[in-house]
C-alpha cells in the first residue's frame, strides 16, 4: 500500500518531525483513493473558541491535526472518535481528553501539565486509571488515522481473524514491521500492544497478539494475505477480480 515509509520513520525518530507525519497522512489517504482536500480541516474560529473555553492553547500537534483533517470522520471517527473541539473536556484527573473509544470503554488524553508542549505525551484510560500511551501526540494521531481509515474502508478491503501461534508465525515471516512504536492495546494493557506491519498494497494491525486486521488498497490485495496466513478469516474473497 505504501512503498516508502520514510515520512513515518522521520516522525518516529528521536527528534521526530511531525510535519513528516502529516505528509504520511496525505500519502496514505491519496493511496487509498480518499485524498485530503482543503475543506477537510476544522475552522480556526472553532479552535479559538475551544481554547478560550478551556483557558489554554491546544497543543500544536492537536491543532495541526484538526486543521488538516478534523472534519474527515472517515479518518477520525469510523470506530473510535476524535472529539470535536467544542466538546473537548478536562477529566477530573487533569487530562485533556481528545479521543474516546466507540462505547466509551477507553479515553486518550494529554496531561494538563503538558498541554503547553507542541507535541506532548499521551495517556490512555480503560477504566483502571490513566497510563502512558505514546511519547508524542503526533504519533498517536497518525496511528489513529491509520486505524480509522481501516475501519472506514469498504468492507471488501478489510478482513480480520484471531491470532493463534501458527498465524502469528506466518505474519512475522511474510510481512515487515511498519516504523511505528508499539502502542498499548487498551483492551489488554498487560499484553504485547498494537503493532503495524506492511506487505504489497496492504497494512496489517496486530492487536495485542490476539487479533489481526488487514486493510488492502483493493479487495484483490487482501486475498494473498488470507493465503499467506491460512485459517478462519471472518470475511471471504468476495470481490470482482475484473
């Protein structure tokens, strides 16, 4: 799907360049046939109003994400939801909550003492208290777009299945890790975390070593993954090969 992950690698480098992260988002959405356009961002007046209400400026990384793709619900709210600026709130523990899980089982936020940073760390709360999620907000937001683009894709471009030992070995042998850090899996905080991998015209997401998702640029791109990782996929190769 993506031949060159240099933008993502630059984002995740120790001196991470978040502008390269936004460049990756542009490349990904264009590759998927759903490119970003000038009208996809939140109006600056809404961001200013949110900042006036909260009493402090939003972190630069969050502001830039809103301005670039904040209105694209297929990239921000197909499953979990990037909170609209007018609905941003601070949790009682002092965390600015910017994303919530579909059934409100988890929340992602920035600690208030770090909101003044351009690209602050992110915490996650699955009901057991706030725990570290990502060293930088920009990384969490780019991974959000990758996930939401997958959940918002045509159903024939996506498949999923459980990950047993044999399937995990097949995945490791056939696909290359994407240069993103492993992020905690909110539904299994004590497990291995969420990892992304890539193959020809596909991205794969390994959820905590227990579940596997594949997102293909086309339906036909998904079928080789089913063959390389044989087993009980929940969908089938229901597409027109022509």
